[in-house]
C-alpha cells in the first residue's frame, strides 16, 4: 500500500513543518531543506510495514548530500532522536 497523491502532499506538509535537522545547535526544518517530499516518498513506500518500521527505514534510506555532494549521510544521523517519535506519530495518522 502506498499513498495517493493527495495523501502524499499531506504527509509532506506535515513533515516539512514538524521535523528538522540539527547541526551545531541550529534547526533546519525539512521543508526548508528540501527533504520533506523525498522523506514522504520513502515513508509512503514503506507505510504498509507500520509507522515505526517505515519511519526508521525511511530515515536510514534517505541520503543527505553534504559539502556539495562530496559526502552523504543518512537523514537518521542528522535529526535528534526525539524526531523519530514525531515521524512515527505523523505516519500513524496515514496507516489508518
């Protein structure tokens, strides 16, 4: 099961306003970083596995380019641990 276009837009909007990267004490929301939609797509592809699994696997799968793309890190390494629970809560609404 994946999400239709309207549900994907809703998921992307929820992610963009609630989740952020944290670098050196700075917060950069995923919408501002251009990562909300790619994360929503990753989550949509895994939503049938449940919110917790979809959240964890999607954060690991999404590679974030750093330093002009010379280095890439999984998004999971750039967000605070509490943000995982926030993503799970967002996804739970779409699993129903």
